[in-house]
C-alpha cells in the first residue's frame, strides 16, 4: 500500500501550476520588501541585528547590499515561475532566503519558516518538466507525470502546520477570546471593518472559526464531498487574514497549495488546457526508494517533534518562549516589557545604566524588552563591545513583562550575570524566573 501511495505516477499539472504561483509569490515578497521599506527598517537601519542564536556570523550586507540581495531573490522567483535554469534558481533562492531568515528575527513570522521548507521540497521536485524554459530548450526533460509522493509531502506538511496551529489555540486566553480582543485593538482605525473588529461577538466568531478551520481544512480538502466548500472557506479565511493582519504572501501561498488537493484533471482543464493528460496511474519503484523513505521519515519525525518540544522544557512556553519558534504557534500571545540593563566593570566596580535607544531601533526595543533570547544576546553584545575597550564586565538585567494584558511580573533574575552565562538550546534557562501565569 505504501508503494502505491508514494510511487504511483500521476499527472503533474498541480506541480507545474504551483511552481508558477510559487515563483510569482516569492518574487512579490522580495520586491515588496524593497518597495515597502521592510529591508530598510529591518536590515539596514539597525546598528545591531538580532540573529538566530548561533548564527551571529550571518550579518546583513553593508550599504545597498541587502537591496541587491532581495532583488536577486525576487529575480530568482521569476526564473522559478518560468522554469528558467530551474534547479539553480530554486536552490539559490532557498539558500538566500534561509540566510535572510537566520540573520534577523525581529520580524519573525511562521510563513518565513514555511517558505524555507517548501523551497527545500521544490529543490527536489521535478517542477520544471513541462511548461518551462528548461523543457523547451531540452525536450528530453519533458514529462507529463510526477510521483504521487510529491502531492503527499505537501499535504502532510500542511496537515502538520494547520493541526499544530489549531492545538496551540486550545488554551485559556484564546478560548476566552481575550487574546483576540488584544490583537484587534490596533485594527480599530481600519476603514469600514475597524469598529466591527472591536465587537465581542466578532472576537468569538474569529476565535472559534480559527480553531475549527485549522483543525479541519486539510481533511475537508482531501474529502471530495467537502472539497469545494472547503476551498471557498479557504478563500474567505485567507483573504480575511491578508486584509486584517497584512502578513505578506502567506495567505496566497496557502491558497496556491490547494492545487494539490484537487484532481490533476481538474487543474489541467482550468490552467493547462493544452497539456497532454497522464492517465495510466502506473506504479514504478525508483532506485532511490529506500533513501527517499528514510529521508522523508526522518524529516517528518522532526516536524512532529518540534511543535511538542516545549512540553519537555520546564515552565510555560507562553512565559519563557522556549520552544515557541518553529512550532506553528501563530498569533497566540501579546508580549510587552520594561527592561533595564546595568553594566558593572569587574575591575573598578563602576556601574553604568545602558540607554537602549542608543543601540537598537524602536521595533527591536519592543522585542528586546520582552523576549529572553533577545535579552541574552544583547548582554553578549555589551560584553563584546566593552571587551573591545579593554574592559571585562558583568551584565545584570531588571525585567518585567506582561503577557496578554496581564499585570507586569518580574521576568529575569537580576542577580545573574547574563554576560557570562551560556545559552541553553534544549533545556530551560534558569535565569528566566518561574511563570506567574494562571
């Protein structure tokens, strides 16, 4: 059964169309980052960039470098859409996008991470076998089929994303709709819908619908009797998210994924009417079968482990943030903080209070005051800066944070010298004080 599920040859129309959608969307994302000032605000203006811990060596290019970087990525997106030098284009884009993802986390979004995963898949998928510049130049590349594992890889990845997103919402502040109210506060000035988004009954609808949609959308798209209504619901859901939360290409990428849920014949008739149909459904075992199954099983095991790892780390992830990223925990909390950094010269005993505004942007400051890894990284930066002046220092932090509108509570142990305390990647960092959440 597994052989038939994974290695049946099916029409490749969904993959070809997805390649085109994917390329156009990533091009818009990259060019849009230039036009909207996202690059300037996130990568050019900051004096200090908060990378993912362990990737401090990965820094933004100086001057106009990051504008050129994103222009190249956008152009690669166009090449992907047209299937021009496809393998090079998709691999280059994947590397570059992963680089920009790791070099900054002040603008962390789950869809940035998802884009890495999908790009990685596309490096191996035969998405250029037809309706591409490559296939036109080299007719021997042409194929009108793909192995069915292409479809099921995408489906399983989406199932993981949506299911864990739904499960993560099953906690108090979402179930009593308090977090929805907080998330909607800054939407009050939206034309037409702003006042409506402040209504309690709207919060209840959004909260309930969010859980049910994430939990049911993949099964509903897979089951033919509910497929059309699920697709229509997806359009409404993702357009709502696009308008209200303004999260870039993610809603449209999510809609593009739906081509894998419809019958290839349906996709072919809508988008590729001149394409030759493939109808044999032959099962053929490729020579790389064992390696493919091993790699696929390992990958998806990791994908299942990452979203649950916070259960094996001490304290509440909502408080500590440990295990939050890469876990499909989307729009679940609002954090704010007040933080004071004190530097002590180890030789003279002199102390200095740090003016955060002299080091970070307003956007970075909001993260720095509320997230433990940002606090630790900034302590390391201070240590490095003072070391360059020939000084050995200790860094102590007084920090209070508020989660989802609760009263501010002390967050960081002020007695711990964070400049000389290592970061733990897999265990709880003891200098984060115990949670005060109910």
